[in-house]
């Protein structure tokens, strides 16, 4: 793995599986109440431009459980001082930087100008910590990844982009089921074409896209920064709501997945997210374990 954790596109299959295996080990240590503090005496800066529940809480708890100390800093990068200057200051005081930014370019600027590891906690382009946590939950429920099909229903957004980067390295299938005009950006589509070996597909047809899926995944229809589009998106995405009818096209033992927060009644109904098929809170829990694995690998 590189000195930073910016994108799953930078990792090999073995590196991603290694992080998931380490996350499983760290989960067992926590469940067994084993004290494990390899980050003792280390500090990690947490830069957040966006509101957060899972990301902030799991990173702060994870740093604490590993023996370190997290410094939370809510700001808008580039407004008070340049992003390179922020990076050059933080590297003098901290052993690592976790950044949740609106712009992927801001994350890259931090990494380019900081000598300490930088971790992507979400940008407008990618969400790698989320997908590793999702993969850990999926493996827990399905036993492995070989031959699995994930149907991602909704916008070809940052979460989908990181799924593309993951599936491109794994013996899996990924299908984006979306309205016309909401396909992934050309960069992600090109990566899927180059590395996916035909296993990553896009369709606008719900029934064929979800057919045979082992996991049905969705996300909010309007992400942070797209609030002005929310009303229009509600109309466009309505036929793509994950409800009982849509889930009936998937395998009978399919799981439902969501990165959360969920807008119940919009992209998913209560009957699905609260059903026995739903593993959304396993995914949320795993954010803690996966992020600890990433921090331990880079800073331990």
C-alpha cells in the first residue's frame, strides 16, 4: 500500500483483502476486550468540511481504541489559508491526517504537501473507507466474494465509484441501475472498462439490472452539495426506489445494503431497510474496524 489511503484504485486485491482481514482481527480483539494500543502517543488530525455521524464517531473511537488522540478540526479548506499551508502545518504536529472534503482536489493537495499519511474519509469522487466496510459485511454474510453480484441502484456517485475500484480487483460482478444521465463520470467508466473485464455494467432497466443479485445497494438520491437538485431528483429516481417489489427481482437470499444516512420513503422503504435482509448496521459498525485497520497499516 502507498503512504496514503486516497483511493481503492491504488490498491491491489491482496492489499484490500489484507485490510479486511486485519479489520476482522481488530474486531475480534475488541469483542474479546483485548487492550491493543499501537498508536500510543500519536495524534491524528481530523479535517471535516461536511457533517458526519459514522465517519467522525468511528474515526475518533478508533483512534482512542488504538491508543492515539484525535484532533477534530471543522473548516472549509482553502478559505482561511491555502490547502498546502494547512498540510505543512499539520504534518509538524501530527502523525496522520484524516480528511472529509467536498473536493477530491483538496484531498490530493493535502497528500501532496504533507509528509504524514493522509486518509480519504469521503470526497465528492470517492468513499473508499465505506466500501471496505461494506465488503467486510458482505463477506461476513456471504462467506466470500467469488461470483457475487452487487446491484447498485441509484446515482453513479462517489460511493459507486469506489465500488467500481473494489470490484475491478475481485472475482465479482457489479451492475449500476440508474436513470439516463446519472451514469458515473467518464473517468470511472473508463476505469471500469479497462480493469473490470466486462464484469461492471450499467443499465437503466430495474428488473434486468437487479435480476440474480446477491446484494442490492442504494444511496441517497441527492448527496451533500446537491440539495438544490433534491426535488427534481425525487421525480427522476422514483422508479428506482428499493422496495419489496424491486427486491423480488434479486436472489431470495439477497442482502440489502446502504451507506447511510438513509432517506426512508425516498431511495428505500422501511419494509426493506428494517427487514431481515438488511445488513446496513453491520456495514456501519465495520467502519470502525476497517478504519482502524487503515490507520494501523499506515501509522502503526
